[in-house]
C-alpha cells in the first residue's frame, strides 16, 4: 500500500493526504476503498495534483463524493475536470454530484 500511495501521489502532499484517508476508510469499508483504488489505477491521469483536485476542489474533501464521482462520472469527464486547476472542472461534474444530493 505504501508503494501505491507514493506512486499515485507523485510527491504531492495533498494527494498523499487523500490516499492516506482512502486507506484509512479501507479499514472500515474495504470494498469501497478497493473500488476507488482500482478506478484511480484505471484512470492514468489521476495522479499527483489531479488527485488532490478531485478530493479537494471537486469534492470539498468529502470521500463520499469522491467515491460517487468515481462510480458515476464517465472517466474522460472526470479526468478532464481533474486536469483543470482553476475550479472550472466543477461545472463538468456538477450534474453527477447533484445525483448524490437527491
């Protein structure tokens, strides 16, 4: 797990904090954490800063929102949203987050 966290975080402390949080969730909800790690592994651009953007900028550090986006948002849209470091990616995933609120 430590190797995965280092590899995925690409030296970004925010991404590392997110991955550590995800690993901690895995102690209580292993299926959820396992799904999230597999999905992140599949979406190759979700590394480093892009992971931090997913967790912090798009989801307000709410892990339920992160897992929901990983499940429901098409990969190409999620990757595009995470590549944007100016908060404009929020508009791309807003419809998927609205589903969570309903």
